[in-house]
C-alpha cells in the first residue's frame, strides 16, 4: 500500500543519506591526516590568528583614538 511504500522509501533514503555522510566524513578525515590536510589546517589557523590579531589591533587603535578625542574635548 502507499503508506508502506512511502515508509520504505523514507527508510532507504535515510540509510543512503547516512552512508553518504559517513563516506564524506571518512574522506575529510583522510585528507586532514595527509600532508596536504596538515598544510590546509596550518593555513586556516594562521588566517584565524591573523584575523584575530588584526581585529584586536583595529579595536585597540579605535579605542586609543576615542580616548584621545575625549581627552582633547575635556
């Protein structure tokens, strides 16, 4: 009947989705364990550190500028 077929298709679809996710996860982990993966991770970490450092520097400059403006007005 229609409901049984729909349930079976849904179940098979879910199994397929889980299988694809598992294969994708294994592929990503294999890449990350490789030398290319190590280089990719190093690059991502460096970019994150530079972005954080640059944000902190920009914020520090902005705070210094605001403080200087306040002192000049006082």
